[in-house]
């Protein structure tokens, strides 16, 4: 793998990793599906293109593999799934460690800022997919899948989604988050309006 920003990652490796990730997430219905992975990958590449001196290959691989050992989805230890994919794709040992460290530092529940710019970019890329229209869709998909009420999903906006804008690490992600955050507020306003108008109706 190269460290040169302008060289694109080896296509063969990219395809191999994507196919293996697809095997793990193809049946997912709670918002952690392959489309989520693809959007996070795209977000990460977009952010990385605007930042000098970052290892794009590490960013791309971490973005693609960030959910294959998620505790909500799998009961693996020590990034077992990510490691098996990377080993089968013949990625170097030190890179595998770097990627696993990033994956372990991006989760919202861990509540920490990744130590490296590569980790910070992947965390921002994942968080961007949790807000805006996509974030709303994913929140209700997750809620439905895990037998949560609609009100539980609305509460998730306050526990997590509305906090993400101010937790972005990079300026690029902060800019992208702005509009998506406004859309969350607009949605909540409309949600309240429609609920209240129902209750105020004379029957
Ligand atoms: Ni994710």
C-alpha cells in the first residue's frame, strides 16, 4: 500500500475487501447494511481529499471494515472478522494493527476522539451517516429491528444524533454536518407539529 495521497488504492484489494464485507453485512436490516458502509467510505474519501498528509489506504480499509465486528451485530473478540478479511487480502501486519486501532476508536459509545487523523476522518465519516435524512431513516430502521417504539427512536435524537454536529473532528465534516443537523431539527419540529395538531383536534 502507498502513502501517496494522489495514488488510488489498489483496485483489486478494494474489490476483494468489499466482497468480503458484503458477506458479513448483506442481510442486515437495522441500518448497518452495505449501503451504510459504502456511504461511510464515500464520506471518508471526500474528507480525506481535503486533508493533507493522511494515509488514504488506511482510511479506506478502516471505513470499509468499521462495522464487521460491531458489538451490536457480532459477538467477536479482538476484531476477528476485520483481521480475517485483512489477512486473506494479504495486508501487512502493522497496517492491520493500525486499522484495528482505528476501528476500535471510532464508535460513539466509546466516547473518545481517535488519536490519529485517519481515525478522526473515519469517525467523522461514520457520524455523518447518522444524521440528516439518512440518519433519520437509519434510526427508525434500527428501532424497528430492535423492537423499540417510535418514541424511543425520537429520544435517540436527543441522546445521540443532535450531539454529533459538535463532536465532528475535521472542518470538512463540520461543514457537512451543519445542513444535516438543521434537517434533524426541521424533522423534529414537523414531528411535534403533527403530533400536537392531532391532539388539538376536536373530535
Ligand atoms: Ni457504522
